[in-house]
C-alpha cells in the first residue's frame, strides 16, 4: 500500500510540474515531415527559431536588434562590411560545435541556390563572406545598404558537416533536423509532433518550457473548438467573437501586423495596365472586408501603406491622388478602357476575352477565404469575375513564385519600419519569390528604395518616401486591403508571462524567431 501511495505521489508531481505547451503553428492540414528552415509551411515554421537560429534577432515590435548566435557585430567605417563575433559555447544538437565554417557555408548555400535566399541577401548587395577565424566572420557588400542587417536577421544557420553532403538543399526535407536551437524533434506523426527541450542548449536556463506539442488542424474551425475546450496554450488563428468564449483562462491580443493585398500577376493582361488596376482598386470596399471578412479585428490600410506610427512620412500634398471606394467611377474607367458587358454581365475586352480570373487563397484560412468571397461579390458588380480557389499553402506559394496565377489574396512582410517594407514590397529583387508577390519591376522604384538604405537624413528620407508614395498611387502595384492582425490567443491556465497590450515586448508570431523569444519569457504555473 505504501509503495502504491509513493507511486501516486510521483505521478501527481509529474503532472503538477509538467511544463508542456501545446500550440498551433499553422492550420494547413496534416503535417509534412519537412524541417528545412527555408521551407514555408507548418513544420518549416516550427524549425525556424525552435530548432534553427539566426546570428541576430530583429524584434519587429520594439525595433530592437538582439545578438543571438553572434555575441555582437560591428560595421566598418564605410558600411561596406560587417564583422560578426560568434558565441563560443554553442553546439549543434548532435554535439558538434557551431563555428564560422557553418556561417560561411550557410551564406554560400544561399548564393548557390537562390530559391533558398528568401531574404534577398545576395541580391541586396552581399558580395562575399569570409572566415577570419573559427569564431569571426566578415560579410562584404558591393554597395551601401545599412538596412541589409534586417535581411541578415532572417538567415537561419545550418550545419555544414551535414548539409554539405546534399546535392540540392532546396529539395531537402530534413526529416531529422539538427540545429543550434532550444528544441529537438522528439516524436512525429502527420497529426501531431513534439519538440523536446535540449539540456545542453547554450541558453537553457532561459527556457522553462520542457516540451512543445504541435497538433495539426485542417482549418480554423477545429482549431477554434480546441481553443474553446482549453486544449491549447497558444493559437495564432482567427477566432470570430473570441471575446464571447466562456473559458476564463482564454485571453487574446491582436496587434497590427503585415498588410494584406489583392495582388495581380503583373506579367499578364489586363493587369499590366495601371489604369485597369486603379479601376479595380476603386471597386473594393475595404470597410466591408474588415467588418465582415475579418470580423472587425483587422485595421484598414491607407493607399500608401504607411502605418500610424510613421504618419509624419505621409505626403499631404499627394492626398488628392488617394483613391476610395466608388463603384460608378470604377465602371466608368473600365468602360473608357474599352471593356463592354457580355450577355452574362461579365465584361469583355476588344479581344473578346471575358474578365474572368482565378483568385487563389490558402486553404483553411477561413478569414481570408471569407475576404476573397467578398472580393468576388464586390468585383462582380463592375463586371469582373473572380473564381475563388483555396489551395494548399505550399502549392499556393509555389504558384506565386512560378508566376502561375492571375490574382491572389496575399501579404507582404512589413518589417520593423516602412523602409524595410518598401524594399520587401516593391524592390525587383523580391519579385514573386519574396514579398513583391505581383512582380512589380521598376528601375526608378529600385533606385529610390536603395537610397533609403544610404542616408540617415530625415528630410532626404521624406523626399524619397514621397516619391515612392507617388509611384504607388500612380501605378497601384497591388490593392491594399488591411493590416492583418497578428492572431494571438493564449491561455493563462499553465503559463504566465505572455505578451499583451500591457506587456508588449514582442510581436507574437509563430513563423520565425519571435516565438522562441516569447517562450523564453514564459513561466510554468
């Protein structure tokens, strides 16, 4: 009997002091066993930050750059090179030391396989990478670009001793990942996988969460049910009327995030014509999209995409070019372009082609699907047909990168300031493969965006940003819809220390380094 009670006490102790966290990385269906940190998807997102790490961490909410695998860094006087001093107590999860060889290999891998260079490091001016000694690396640049530090913050280091054996790392599914991060893969099925804390992690004392459990969900609805039932500690999902959930442990915070657009494939007709794009923009009722599609949780975006914190950059003299919802004006402009209504009400061009297109959106993203359906209804009123097609997230990104689409509801990464955003959204180096999803390619735009990285003079910056605003208004590369909320639902049942509007220390994203920074602030109850 005594032995039985001892066993029960041990079991109860394990239950009480268990520090396991259950979270949603994405709602894109069954997990694929692919922990390549350069793979855009649920398991790839889990690898970023939890398993693989960057030299520095850019906190997009506070604007702070935090040394990570590098203990510090220093620019040269002419800003044409930067030296990273690496930490000496870091090991890969297989016990091998992390050194300069890994850093040089990672950057060279991105040069050799451009599809992996999602941050546009090499196209943004990186010229060479050199090893100074085992724990010092210098990056050399072909041009002045101080903003490239934020691109570097998105490069995940991979182990040379394993990845150098690969013929093509862009096709590597990395089923048994080896990283420098706080966690290792413990168990995997296509319905749930778990990550276990590394006891030999270089900053293990900061990590109080012992295990992270990540179940698969094929859409927001089953994930919402799991939230309501108290099955999740962290959910980055849309949840209409979350304020009505009866579970007292459930809290939420939806900070302003990345802008969402209706992107056109700018290599196709009639989307090549800025007059056509302007007409479409005037037919979009963004107020309705926010109120109904996003259940009032999103923030409407202005036509020049400058967030409220940077409103001093808005050129008031250009506001007469700002467009607004006006169906009659949209119809008039399309008519002036030669489009006429067919028998079914859908416009037809001079070539006889109907204005009927496929609108792609990620499957399972119920909020964006609702937005897409509303867009379809809105544009049908001016004679443009959009056939909403939800597709698997991986295939969705592949279609955009391969220019195999008509229009898409998608986003651009804003970053820590508008200067980074304009680079992401408008620079030709990011066309299709990066946040410039529609493929805006314009020499003047590139030159202006690059100048933002070459000056600290505010008057000069305002002049440059004004010219960029004018280009956006004259050309409408894509139609801004709203700022997507950073969906963040959390439970205080098992952990304390979560970020919220009163403790806003991080943007609570599940896709990159932000999540490990957040985890390090949690304390088990």
